[in-house]
């Protein structure tokens, strides 16, 4: 949520509840106005044993995916391959088009607490044919 709110408002708010939200935002890219809808799902909800229909609904709703993990939380990183496999099976199984997926390592500013290296993130993204960035919502 911190990364989404930072993107939308340019402000950092460090603490959020454990709720999912859908945000709408107009953005100009290459002179074209684009309306984004962002379905922000907290990591704790993603990890919980949720019914597969909720996850399937989110996957079918979206055109692209940004999966965020904390560089300070190995478990948030380790769940990514399975999530990406589920997304690709659902989306690419329906069409021949590659689904856009970006992996984002957050909390780059907390390098002293890092447990997932940048190289691990890059290699995972490369092996799963995804984009990769490391960022800091705080900075």
C-alpha cells in the first residue's frame, strides 16, 4: 500500500491497515491520457489461505501485474514464483500474449536489514521472464 500511495500522491505514509483497495488514477504517457485502475492487495492477504475464486477474480480483472516484496522479508520473496506461475497459467493459457509482470523489491532504504539480495531479485525476474526494479517507497 505504501508504494501504491507513494506512486499516486507522491507522499509516503509508513503504516497501513490490512485492507485491499482499488484506486483509479489518470496518467499521461507519451502524450496519451491513460486511466489506471490499481487493485492493491496486502501481502498478508495474499499469503493467507484464501479461496481460489478471490485470487482468480483478481487475476482475470487485471491486464498486468506488479508483485512487490520486501527486501527485508524472505517469505514475501519466496512466494513470488508460485504467484507468477498461477498468474501465467490463468492469463497466458487463454491467449498467446505474454502477460506483463514486474517484480519490485521494496524498502531499498533499509539496506542494513536486507535479507534478499538485488542479484536474487534480478535472477528470479530473469528466470520467470518478468521485469525487475528495486525501490524505496519511503525515499
